[in-house]
C-alpha cells in the first residue's frame, strides 16, 4: 500500500484523553494506483506519472478542503478526476505543486500548497472505491488502524495507538470479524476523534462515489457529519437517497484537456518512449482527434505503440476506422415494440378473447417496468475503444 508521511494530527478536535495518545506523526494513507518511475524498465505509458492540465481544479479543491467543505469532482470517465485526488494526497503530505501558465491565471497563484503547522494540520484517508460497503468499511478500518485511532473492543481511547501498534491488521480482522463490527469501530473512532462533533481537518477522500449503493446512505452520512468528505463521480447515481446525499456537496466540474495540453502529452510520450511512425503528423492528428482531450483514452491508444516502439500505417488506419465502428441502440426498438403491443391491446378491446388480452396487458406492463429499471442497458452512447 502506497503511503506518504503527512503532518501531525494535533489540530484535529478530539477529547484530551485521545489527544494525548494520537500526537505522533499522522499519515496520508490509502491504496493509491501504482505509479512508474520514468526511465525505469517497468514504467509504461499507462503508469507514467506525467501530469498535465486542470491545475486550477486542484487549486480550488485544496481551497475547499482547507475550509472543511464537502466537495465532489464531476466529469466523464478518464478525464483525470482520480489524478487530481492523488495530487490532493500529495499536497496534504507537504508537496508544493507548480501550476502551468493557464492554470496560474485561473487560480491566481503559482503554486498549490497546504500550510501545515501545530495549530493547522490536515490528515487524509484515501479510499479508491466507495462501494461496495464491505470494501469501503475495510479500507477505512485499515487506514484508521494505520493511523493508530481505530476503536478496538475493551481498549480505552488513550491506549488505542499502542494497541494498533501491537496488533497487525490480520489480527484486528479476527477481533472485528464482521463488516458490521468494523463499521461500528470506524464510527466510534470518528466520534471520539471529533469529540462528538466534527473534525474538519480530517479529510476522507472517496473515489468513484457514484458506485456506492443506497444501503450505504446512513454510513456515508455519518462520515459526512464527522469529517470533510472529498469525492469523485462520473454522473449522478440512480438512487434517490444518494442523489439527496450528493446534493449536499459542492461540485467542481473536471473538463477534458485543451488542445495544447493534449498535444504536449502526445509529444511527451512520443519522445519518452521513442515511438516511431512513418507519418508522425498523421499519427498525431488521429490520436488527438480520437482522444478528444481525454488523457486516459490517449494513453490507451498510445500504449501499444510505446510497447513496440513503432506505429504502422495499419495502426493509424485502425484509429480512423473507430469512428465508423457499428453500434446498436436496442432501446428504440424495444420502446417501439412495447408501443406496438399496447396498440394491439387497444385494437383488441372488442375481441372476445380474454386470455390473449390479459397476456398482452401483462407483457406490456412487465416490459415497461423492465425498461424503467434497466434502461441503462438498453440505451447507450458508443465510446471510443481503447487498444
């Protein structure tokens, strides 16, 4: 698990008994994505740590985090939401991030940093996925154990740090056997840490928050009441309760990269991984056109070329052909089929065939309910494939 040292926890509001035992160095903890080292044999286009664009979003996110405001990053898949959250982890850990010229203008500063001191310190817990509930609870319990603040049965708050040092995580899972027990321990830890109130300088980062289920609503609200929640979503979830929960957050839109940043990312990969092509300009034009400013799509398209270090004319033609790739929207046909069944049912109103009328009515109603519940599976928008 990747973790980096972070400032002390002394500024988090909590009772004196717990404060006396949790004054050791805190950590920004969480399982971050593996990051390669440029130039290392195992570093690829997919794991290269290069960061470009959306620096103003990071600056705004840090500002909101320092004010203790619950915030969500919202944007399409692959536009860089997770990267910005990982940059927030680095800033909390003490890194100073230099913004590019455009971001400096929008953010009105050169650097993004988070001041840390005895009276103003922040601690961050990063969770890669907010759902399912068992995975979220385990990630938080493991992070709290690493921080030395996990509430264990029969252990007073003042002795928790020592108990967490003594027991390995595997032993803790034997003590807290079920997900419910670990969830209760997390809630109790937060309650004690915040002194019954809220610890705004404890940042809980929940990536892919839209993957949470409606059954997690109460637990998520408990987290929101005790700490500052930072998250990322692609779109609003279908659950009404989760929509209500998300409505309590401020949202920052994450946009696709501009042409300048996308082109700079392409040039970096071509140079760093020595990608050759018979017609570099043509290859560049097709990659930028297909990526549409999405860095994840650009990385995926350039990955094969970086592995073989050559892009053939056929590879470029494959990129062009993706625009013409067939797709099928089943939703329209399904809807018209239901309309047809309904029309048959209406026209047969005078026919003395009760059984057929009942069957048509049942099929039409069930078909409509199926479409309402599973409409995402019927209606879709084709996305560029990644090689």
